[in-house]
C-alpha cells in the first residue's frame, strides 16, 4: 500500500526535524494510524533501547485497530519475522532492545492515569 501524498509530505517534514510540533488529521481511513505507527516502528528500529507506547481507551480497541495496523506496518516494511510480539503483555520487542507497548487507558476507570505512570 503506497502512502498518500499528504503522508509523504508529513514524513518528509518529520525527517527534517525542524518542527517542534506536527499534527496529522483527517477522516476515517485517511491514514493517520498507519502513518503514526509507522513512525514509531521506524524510531524503534533506529534508536536502540528506546520505549514507545500506543495508547487506546480499551484493550478491545487495541486488538481491533492498533495491533492489526502495527502488523500491516511490519508487513509493508518486511519486518514480520524480525519483531516478536508478546500477546500476554502486548509488547513488541525489537532485536536492538527497543519496545513498543500497546496500553489501554480509560479515564473513566483511572482518572489519574496511574497505569501509565510506571512506563519509562
């Protein structure tokens, strides 16, 4: 699946590292998730021993949306056999010791987001 022109423009600007903040929005199916998860994957590959988090409201949403998108990113990059995903704690582990954590965080159940405070 090739990137949309706006995704390519975003990635080009992201790689320049000249912006303090960058936003990418749009409608359903506009490529927001695959772009952002792709960037996290690339950063995990490029920067050893780093940790990243993909946070959604609940585990059901993570399983139905973020994890399949992450797997698609791995497929597109030819990395499906290079990354191990632990489905008991929802962590993708890289050979360079980087990790991407898939975390559920529901403000109605944890208003202070205490669950996230232990991630560093």
